[in-house]
């Protein structure tokens, strides 16, 4: 189950991150500068090649002007749509 959730999170998180970044009108470089990471790190998150840790989630939430819980709720909501009922 954990591996299944991890795979889904790696699929859903990039979509949500890109949606928030686009809505905020931030290019990857500007978000990277705010988060004090490389543009490649943001690209890896959006490409599903990396999963943000809790500190990064908090930083990203601040960049988008949302509470970190809102961001996590969005991931959970999207994940639940992706996971078939058992």
C-alpha cells in the first residue's frame, strides 16, 4: 500500500505543483529563487523525478500564499481520485 501511495503521489504532486505555480504566475526560476533551490530541483519536482520533503512543502505553500495543509489536502484529494476503491 505504501509503494502504491508513493507512486500515486509522484504522479499527482507534479500536477498540483505546476497548477499552483501557473496560477501564481511564477516561472520555475522565480519559484526556485524563493525556495532557495535550483531551477533543476523545481523541474525535478514538476517532472515527478523528486518528491518534496516537509520543509519544501512548507516553503512551496508559502510561495503560493496557501497554508501547507491546504497543499497537502489537495494532494490527498487528487490521490483519492486516482486510487480505485477496494
